[in-house]
C-alpha cells in the first residue's frame, strides 16, 4: 500500500483516520507461527516497544517521514524478535496533541502534519503466562509534507538536532539527508511551482481576452485585467457572480470575445452567504484545518494558535468546530471561511502595531506554561 497516495484520495479526515487504523492492523496482522510480526521496519514503518515520556525522542523520525513518503511509528512491538507486547501504561493515550504540535512547530518548519490513535488486538499470546489476551497498540502517522524540505529551526542537543538539519528516511533509519537527496527535493519543489505557474499562464493565454479577471473566492480577491489585486468581501463576490457571465475553472468563454470571470473555490450562488446550502456537511462548513489557515494567512502555525486563543474563536460556532477522530476523544480543530476572513481583518489591524501582536503571543505562551490555555476573548472582540 502506498500510504500517501491512497490517503490523499480520501474525502475527509474521518476516512483518513479510519484508513490509518486499518493499515496498522494490516501491518501487525501478518504474523509467524511463533506470534512474531512478519513485517519489518522500513522506509515507512518504525517499531517501538514502549512510548517514552515525551515526543522529543521521536522528532527526528517524524521529520524524516515528512521529508520522504510519510510513515508510522508503532508502539507496543518489541524488537528481536518482533513480538506484540502491548502498551504497559497510559502515557501514550494521555499525550496532548496540541502541545506536541506546538513543540514540533517550534522545532521544525514547515509544519509536520500527524495523527495518532490506539487499537486493540485480540488473540495475542503472552510469553510469560502463555495466556492469549488482548494487547493495546499505539501509533503515530506522519503525513508526507507538501512543502519539502522540513528543516530544523533551532538546536536541541538532547536529541542531536541542530538548526538547519534536514532528516530523511533511509530504509529503516532516520538520518541527516544526503546532498543528492536534498538537491532532488528542492528541484522537485521548483519543478512543481513552475508547472503550476505555466498552467495558469497557458490558461490565460488560451482565453484570448485582454479583459480577463480572476476571482479567488477562497482568498476573497479579484485580480483585474491590469494586474491589480483587490480584496473584496465574499458576499459582494456572490452578488457580482449573479449578474455576470461566469465559467468553471479551467475553461473560458470565447463567444464574441466577451470578457470572462474565472471562479476559484466553491460558491453557492443561490444565497449571498458563502456557507448557504452547506448545513449538515462539516467539511464544507468548516473546510480549514489550522495548518491550512496559517498558510493562507501567511503566518506561522504558532502565531495562528495565539490569535485563535486571544480572540476566543473556538467558542464560536460561526468560526470553529472540533472533530473527534479517535476513541480517546482528541479533537481536530476545523474553521470556517468566516474565521479566515475575521483573522485576515485582525491581522491588518495588528500590522500597524507590532507591539500588540507580540503581547498577544507572550500572553499565549504564558497560558501554555501555566496550563491554563483557555479562550481569552469573545470572537467579536
């Protein structure tokens, strides 16, 4: 199974999570007659007997997976022979996803996307007692980064990580990347960016219209034929599209040389509100996870979390919904178009006062240290 390609074809995060759970069961389900796991450690799999006290021990491996094809760290499997021993305590189940994500984001850039859960395997024979019983297994899956390379931003001597390090997965080991592999990653990134740009240029060229305008509904921007970008409220865009001829992304009107509008993003023209007609579909009402929000706002994931905390956005149904992906209830936070626009406006206000933004980040940092990471203000603050 090529994990990354199959995962990207899935429709939503719940399906992704369920697929990851099933794949871990497949990896551990192939066992020899003595009960040992037939699967070996590889480019995409690493086994650990137990989960230690913190995620720092696995940061290098997580970065290496992100820079390669993605991969699993599976806890509860002993080495030589690879026996399923199960988790001996609840440390793994009690890990706090947001704190770990904040730690990883402070250490690496761009953000490392990951997921985790526990599964229970039946019929595992205990070597000491000889009794067949259930064993609980923990897993962490790291998604392949879409913006390679993932680079260490600071030094962490305890885990032999230095600022500027790039880790890569070689067979069953996580090591510093070799020059040839780094060169290939950078070349591939440049190639993808060029291809994307060329596709856009070719689409514009084929339109045959000097009066072409591009509406980016997701960003709330209108690029005029004269190369000027205008920020426009999405409700106004919706009204505009009711009154003009528009076409789907990737095709252009050539009738009588009439100007055309290219629409990027989903829009319901039946109502002025971008969320109209989406009730009951969380993936449409709240399309953005935090990492995507940070990219669109062009700020770091840490700065985004500070703003979400400061403005109390998780208390607003208009802005936020928590999706529980695992039995132990760790939520994945998703945000609406309205949340994106709200933060874009707040960032414009804060751009004239850097001190105010620094104070927000300091207060957020203090809240993390004190363990009182509660919402700070109402969303309309």
